[in-house]
């Protein structure tokens, strides 16, 4: 199976407004994916800083962030599976923890989709239920693309 090196060493410094606005993404390597704070959204300032430095759009910077976090979650899940394979006494707790991490990731991506496609959601004639269905469809399409990027031909999936 293909492996993905998820190490990152990006530091961007910008002095547009006279202040030094540095973005250091190394924290993502050391942060615990089981902590809900890991899935907090990236600030608009950080997205703009990365987008400007890499000459991509803010949405593209957000996608890179989400794909990176998916790779970290998948890496963590593989590690958990090797641990639980050795000790079956905690499988229920481990499954619950994996489910919680997957839910946190899914909610992070859905919040992102909602914020970038607010106009389309607002135009739904069917109200909240139609919005949920549309958001669910967008999520499935998005997560499918992310999995192709992260997992390549390996089709194990989360969410």
C-alpha cells in the first residue's frame, strides 16, 4: 500500500500591514488528532497569508489544510489498528475514539463547504432539509476526491 509522508515544514512571514504575521504549520505534526481543537478552522488571516505566499486561492489553501488533516487522521487510524490488533480488550473504546475523530473531521469539512458555498445553500427552495441533503452530497464528492489524493489506489475510507 502507498504511504504518504505527512511531515510539513512551512513558515510564511508577511509584512503587508506593518506587522509580522507568521504562519507556522509545524504544530499540525505534533497535535493530537483526538483533541477536538485539532479540527478548528484556519483563520481567514492565515488562509490569506498562505494563499498569497503560495500564489493560490484561499479556498485552495483550505483544501490543502483539509487534505493534510485527512492524511494525519488516516495515519493515526492505521497506528490505532496496529495497537488494537495486539490487544483486543480495548477494541470498543478504540472504535469509539476512531468514530469520534472521524466525526470531528467530517464536521470540519462540512463547515468549510458551508462557508464557501453559502450562496448556493441560501438559494435552496426546500429549506433546511434540502440544504442538509445538498451539503451531504458535496461532502461525499469532496471526501472522495480527498481520499484519491491521500490514499491513491488504497481504497480504505473514513467517514
